[in-house]
């Protein structure tokens, strides 16, 4: 059972996530990486979000480019911490994704790192896990 669920919106986002995976692996943190789009496969993405907690995940990292609906979509269906990673995949170099992630409505919190901030997403997830482990 993995502690962190990493969700990316497209297979083409995989190369950007390598540094995140390296950090999690180096720190001995268990994670699963899944490709699932809020737009192209909303049923699968919804199921991932709704069942993440019961599957044992404790933190979700959601990375997406363009309008970056993925982190907010996931956060609307779980009470787990969601860290949004805006990716620079569009002609706006990730600014569209960043604004989408940080403009969540009240009650749908998404933590955000900087554009292409996959390393900080990994470090933030590890810190959250450490806090959770210290509570038990």
C-alpha cells in the first residue's frame, strides 16, 4: 500500500515527474503514479479521488498543464491533502495552469507549488506525511 498517489493528466507529462519520483524513491516513500485526465476520463479520475483514502493514500500530488482542472477536480472529491503542480505545457508556459490551481473556490483547498515545481511537491508531501506519522 502506497502513501502518496501521484496523478498526471497525460502520458506526455511523465518526463516532468521524474525528479518528483527520484525524491520519493530516495526518501523511501511509497507512491503510485497514475495517468488520468479530469477532461478525457472523468469517471476514472473521480473513482481515483473518491477511493484514495480507503486505499491507504495519505497525500495526493496532482500535476497538469493548460487549464489544470485535475488538482481541483480531485480535491473536490476527497478530504486528503492535494498538492497541485502546474506544468509548463502550454503556450502560456504554465501560467494558465498556475492560476487555475490557486483559484480554487472556498472549501476545495489545493496546495500549490510553482510552475514545474515537482521537486517541491515531493518535499511538501514528505513533510505532510511526517506530520501525520508524528500524530499517531
